[in-house]
C-alpha cells in the first residue's frame, strides 16, 4: 500500500475549517495534524488550496435503457467524468421491470457497473411493481446495502404506482429501515396534457414544460409527503424543480416532519426562456421535471442556503443531440415532430461541483462548509455512507479533492469527459476547480489528466438512513 501526504492545505468539512496536513495510508485517511513526518511515498503541497471530501452525486442514471434509447454515458465514461469534476462516489438506480423481481435489476446493474466504474458506487432501487409476495425483497435488499427505494407518481405506462402501492412500500420501508425517495409529478394530468398538445399539433420541445406545469409537481409533492406522514417514514423528494414544490417541503419540515429535498444544477442555472421558441435545439434542455422559468432559480438557491433543501444531485441522464457521436445511435432526434418522444435527461455529473461552487460560494457568498454539506456530507448521511464518505476524518475513505480557488475552468463540450455531444452549461466560467482528485487513496485526476482505471470503483454496501 502506498502513502500520500497532503501538506499545508485548508481542510474544509461541513463543520470545520482549518489548516493541517493529511496522511493517507492505502485507501484510508490515517492521520491529520500539523507538520506530519514527510516520509510518505508522495508529498503534495496544498498551500492555497481547499482540501475537501470527494463529492457524492446521489442521483445518476448510467447506461439507462428508456425504451427507445440508452443514456449515452456508461459506468466507465460517466464515472471518469464525475471524478474530473470532483465527485468520487455516485449512487445509481437499478430499475425493476414490471413483472420481474427487484433482485434481477440489482444483478443487472451490478454486472454493468463492476467492470467499468472508476469510482465507488452504490444503488437505490426503483420499484415499478410490488405485489405482496415481493415485499420480502425489500428486506433482503436493505441487508445487502440497497437501503433506499425510489417510486414514481409519473410515467403511467412504465413506472407510475398508485397511492395504495406507494403507501404499502412506505410502510415496509419504515419496518426495515429503508429510505423512501419520490419522483413527484401528477402523471395522469401530465399524460392528458401531452396527448392534448400532440392532437393540436403542438409538438416542439417547448411544449414539454407546458405539459408538466409546476402545479402538477406541487400537487404530487404534497400528496407523497402526506402519505409518508401517514406511514410514519422519512421521505426524500428528488429533483425539485419549482419553488412551489419546494414550499411544500419547507412547510412539512416546519411541521417537524422528516422530509428532505434535492435539487439539480439544471434547475439552478438553466431556464425555460432558453428554449421557449419552436426550435428543436430546445431538445437539449428536455428533462423531467422540466427546466422551469427563471423566476424559480433564486428561491431554490435560497432554500439550499437555509436548509429547506438539503442536497444537489444531477439526475445525470445524457442523450446526444445528433446521431453518430462516438458511434452512438439517434437519441434526442427521435423526438423531431413529437416532443413526447425526446429521451428525457441532461448531462451534469462532471459539472455539478463546479456549478454549485460558482453559484453558491462565488456568486452568493456561501461558506465552503455549506458547499461541502450539500455536495457531499448531507448525501453521505442520508444514504448511509457517513463517516466512511462525506468528510475529512481519520479512518474515513481517502476520497479527497484539492480544490484550487485560483484555477479557473470553462465548461465546454469539446473538452468535457462526458460521452455526449453538447453541454447545457457551454461557456460558463468557474472561478476555481479541482487540481487533484483522490479516490480511495489513488490519485485519479491531476490537472485534467485521468490517471485511474475503469473497474477500480467498488460497490458500496450502504447503511440505513440517518437524519440530518
């Protein structure tokens, strides 16, 4: 096992801010202190840099088959891109096929991820089908480290569950220590609006948002919170896109309920006004919930600053705009002439940390502690990884990022590592970026050069939810 000594860095956790040395021995942090002996295999001078825990993106979809297309990043390209941006752990979503077991989905995702992932990974389980005889699978999965279950109130033909099934799953999760995640949109109303617009000849990408109004998100958010309250379980609302849905979460938390919310960079940085015309270029912004009007952005930033929302994840699910990029087939172009056929999703796993740093720390004056909290520590605690992940501490995994506030970075599709032919944040300049990324003791990125290997990431058997 090799040793790495990081000297003179400014160590930032969710609660701490101090200058010290960090000694890494193998895959763990061994010592933290002043003037540690310099006998390590490699000594790194981190003077003038922040030493922060590797980011945790708790919402990704690598090589996800959505029927007509498969998301363009697999576990190799997606995890390499994540590491470049300072993320050293992802949590992805095995998706149960209707009529099949949840374990079949778990085995399928593990077979995809283990040979390819360059960083550590865990899984949430998407439940699309839950007869009573499959309930014991939830218990088994929790014991195997899949301790969170995602359900949908949208996509009637593939994923949407009725309220009774959602409540049944919530009760089981309450009994086995599992954590419930919800995609909250009113799928029946959305399905009606989609069909109505198409029948009227309104088929361009801008109608994607118009078919998924913020009221449909707020309605479903309130409903699943009430179901969770009735079941007596904590609930985590994924990809909150509107201030109305956020206000439902805030109201529940004000009542003392264990309700948590996640938002994504696309809702903090992008706006409907960018694709409100009839151009097909708007397909690059199509995801669900949709990227909303610009007026939603500041309330979401404020909610992150005041802990009304707790995490920033990406919902990374990229699809190329044009056929043939790196050999990939037609993807977004499947929706020419019918917005409902555009594969939903945007890239973001590489730039999440960049965008939260720029928008939160640089532009809005957040502390670096808050930056670490929403990008690493909060997801580690909620999803059973803390203190192994999500902090700089003795005996924690050596997932360490040297973040250089004097190292600007401009986001460009031409140079990003994601396997997708556009970047929705094209041209945004970040006033600081990672200069070195260590994943479980191995230097995996240095000065934008990938030094790791596919398959070095490990499956994480996660513990159960811990309240924040």
